[in-house]
């Protein structure tokens, strides 16, 4: 499945005149602030006002996106078996699947090109562990337990060296990458902003379940290609570990997520199938648009200098 959906067409609200880059940079900075662990300050009322404004901006983007993809989920099954079968078919035919970018990264990309790609991915990384933790709040017990098991794996099962987030950080540091919001393609920021909106806003809780689940479903082929590309380029095993791990672990995670989270949720409340499906499709479209933007940059002699590898 490919789509003709253009995320740049989705503004914040009817009163805002914000281009996609400005919109998603603003949301990214706000998400960084609102999710950071901090101590209280005297300006908390101003922060509340800013949060209210940005929640409207975020909601305007998400709702415009939802309206655009409505035809793609209009006939999603609402029985558990039928829904899981529909969901699993996204692995082969969902938006952005089998993008040629990844075979190119595996076999042809130079070290500098691979570093540019990883810088974009790192800057747009919303933190899978934190997204799972936020999503599980008040879910039914069976789905909550599956998300807890997934989270425990993300936490390295209690071993600091096995934590997935710091594992990716070691890749970033080892390769000398310097990801920044301003140096990141807006499509990558849009992906992270969408995932954060789903997990942090309870009306999108089922969207988050679908978006996180489809990451587990579709990531293995992509991360396998990245891992192989890094190995071809002579990158040390420690800096490839994050990608090698997810190429295998996410296969098992996906099976468990579909059986222990998706199926029970739809069985208990068939109406949530539509929201789960929307979340999955929206996450895949965000990925699709990232891959297109990356290819345009990497395969174009006139690449936009704003997004060049930070070490240049």
C-alpha cells in the first residue's frame, strides 16, 4: 500500500499559519519540555497557558490527519481474529513497507550517508519505552500485562547495559552524531510528535496501542538492513547492537502484542478496533513520508544543506 497523503497539508488549527517545519519544530520543543522531569517553578501558570495552546495545535494536527486517513480504515474488521489478520497484513502491504531506502542503506550507502540517516532517526526517536509506559495507564489487565512485559524488555530486564534507549544512545555517541531538532527533517519530527500525542493523550490511547504494535510488526526488516549496512561499513559490534537486537526481538514482541494486547482489547470492546487501526496506519504513513524525505535528500546532488550531517 502506498498513499498520496501529504502531512504538510495538515495545519495546527484554523487560526495558525505555520509551515510544516515550524509546526513540528514547535511541537518537538514543547514535547521535550512537557515530558522532562523537572522541579516546580514560579512560572507554572504561564506554562499551563502554553500547554493549553499547544494541546490545541497538537489536536488540530492529529484530527486533520485522522480525517484524511478515514477511508483507509472504513472497513476494518471488529472481531478479534479478523482484526489481527488485517493488522498483520500491514507487514507486507502497509504504507512505506519495503521502501528501497533500506536495501540501499544495506548495500550502497557511504559512512557519511549512513550517519546522516541515523542522525535523523535519533532526533526523531520518541522513546519507545516511555511511550509504552504512558500508553498502559488504565488499560484492561491482559493488555496492560503485555505492555508491562514489553516495557521490561525495553528496560533490559533490570540490567542497565541491556536497556534499549541507552543502547541507541551508545550508537549515537560512538558514531559522533549530534542530533538536533533544528537539524532534523520535519517529517521525522512529525513522526515523533504523532507518537507522543498518542501516548500522552488518553483519548488516543488505542491509537497508541496500534502505532506501537505496528512498529514491532514492521521494524525487523528495516533494522536488519541497517545492521547489515553498519557491519559492511566496519562499525563496531557495540554500535550495531541496538539494530541487531531489534531485528530478532521485535518479531517475538509483535506476536505477543497481537495475541495479548490487540485481540483481547478488540474482544472486550470492538469499537476500539477503528482507533487501533488508525494509529497503525498513521504511524506507517509517518514512516513512509520520512523514507521519501530521506531518499530525496540522500539521492539528490542538491540536498538541502539544513539537514546535512552535523559534523560537516
